[in-house]
C-alpha cells in the first residue's frame, strides 16, 4: 500500500513539473502574439525609428 502511495505522489509531482514547463512556453507565445497584434496600436515601429533618428552618425561625434 505504501508503494502505491509513493508511486502516485511521484507521478503527481512529475505531472506538476511537466505542466509548469509548458505553461511558461504557452505564456511566452501569448506575449509574442499580443505584441504582434498590438504593434500597430502601440506604434512600435514608429517609436523605434524615432529613437534611431535621434542618434547622430559616428563621424559627426567629436571626442575630446
């Protein structure tokens, strides 16, 4: 009887570990999907291009 309980607990433990691993993967893909869907409302491309426009080329930067 004790072996059956130990086996059940080990199986339950491995199931929990397995599920958390895949939950993190699902969460990651959901975040990627939301960024892809919301890229237009968030204007991600415009924000990145604005940041790059403010950086002068290296030949114009004068070092002391």
